[in-house]
C-alpha cells in the first residue's frame, strides 16, 4: 500500500521534477513523435504546409532548432521555403524563409537541422514547414512515419488562412507523423507582445504592439498572399514596437530580449479592411469636398446677408430721414392749409365787403339824379 502511494506521488511530481531538472541542466534536447523510420514523402503547392503540434514539458520553451527528415531535388533558379512556428491559437510567432540549396544536398534523403534564434513559446505550439512546391524549381519532400502508434499531432495546414485542412490522425485515410522534430529547452515565461492599436491611412496600416520588457532588437515581416515575403518598416516606440505595412498578408512581429530570446506575435492584415477603408476614405473625400463647398457657399451667403443687412440699415436710415421730411412737409402743408383757409376767410369777407361797397356805390350813383329831378320840379308848384 505504501509503495503504491509513493509511486502515485512520484508520478504526480514527475512533471515538476522533470521541469526542475531541465531548468537546472539547461541542455537542449529533441521533442519528437516519429520512430526515425521513413515510410513515404509528402509535398504540396503553396499555401499548403506540414504542421506538427508539440506540447513542451515546461510552461515556457526556448526553441533553438528544427530538424526535418526530407529530400530536395535542386533544380531551376534559387528559391525559398519557409519554417514557421505558431502558437496554440494558430498565430505566427516566428516565420523565416530559407534558401533550398543552403539547407539541402541535392536528392539526398536525410535529417537536416535548421537553426532557430531562441524563439520562446508558451504551452502548445506548432512547427510548420511550407515546401513551396513548384514544377520547374526545387522540390522539397518531407518524410512521413506511418508506423503505429500515431501521435495524432500532424496536420496539413492552409498557411494563408491559418486553418487545418487535413489531420493525419489514426482514423484518417492515411495516418502518419510528419518527421519534424524540435530542439529546445525550458526557459522563463517571457513578456508578451500585445496588440495595442491599429490605424489605417490611405497608403499604409500603422500597428502598435506593447512589450513591457527590455528590447535588444526587433523586426517585422509580412508574408504576402502569394507566399512571398517582405520586410516591413518597424520602429521602437515607448513601451513597444510600431510597424507600418502597405500591403495585405500575414504579419509577423518579433522582439529580441537582452538574453537573446525571440518573442513574436502574428496578425493578419486583411485586404477587405483596406478596401473598406479606401471606400470610406473616398466617401469621406466626397463629403469633405461637399462640406467645403457648403462652407464656401455659406460664407458667400453670410457675406450677402451682411451686405443686405447693411443696405437695410441704410434704407431704414434713409426711410427715417424721408419720414421726418414727410412729417415736416405734412406739418408745413397743414400750416399752409390753415393759412389758405384764413386767407379764404379774408377773401370771403373782402368779397362781402366789396359787394356791400358796390351796392352802396350803386346806390350813391342813383340817388343824386333823383334829388336833382326833385329840385327842378319844385318851381312849378
């Protein structure tokens, strides 16, 4: 009974003891699922890639190398294939292109080691090999081990959409384990690069990532929708990194810590978002021009209104002066009418007096002859 309890406790403590041992030893070692025996080869055109999911024995894991069992037919012009590392959410934390003829020997099936610059991941992660198969260029074939037990951790991924297409698990039509191994060691849990802001302009997308720790170096790379890559303009800002991107694709941003470890984050720069922005910007431009025209029209109308107000004030003043003159004239006219009335009264009185005088004059003319006649008649009495 006591032995069973000790065994259970030992098994329960094994992960912690193992982690402590690994941290103490700090010696890189391999994580793998294949048995080392190659059964068939796999390759495909972009955007398909081979992905293997790993669960490291510690909360944080420093990846120093990726090993693949493969063969490559070197022909045609020199070209590239990709090695990427994704986190548990299938987001890119590391992406690097490699030249075929600098990694592989022509048509030689073997294990090849690809150095990785101390990429740090937390928890489950994926190693993704993108062969970029072409008919007239180098052809990379990746080994597959189909011997049981199948680990159920190998997938064919659409690396453009970051989505699994096929699982090579035990219940699939062709189960197997991609012969991909990862070399690394436990490390301290790193600070994270976190998206802080996104700003769209007419020509570029400006993205800021926060990083609270010290930074020895940094950079950004965009994988275009056709699989090509381009380095992006990255600059250090207070508390993080700012990246300017003028295209669409999948962006990988990384910082290098003072310990030489690389912490990365991935973000899709969507073409539809930029198209939407351009449409909004076009509408904004139209509205802005319409607003400016309306503002100019409003200013013109305002000036005309001020002119009309000025004219109205002038007309009002002139009207007030004219009204005063009219009232003065009306007062003068009333006075004159009164004077005329008085004169008319005087004229009437004078007319009456004239009439009386005429009557009296007429009477005066008639009376003397009558008197003369009377005097002449008196002698004959």
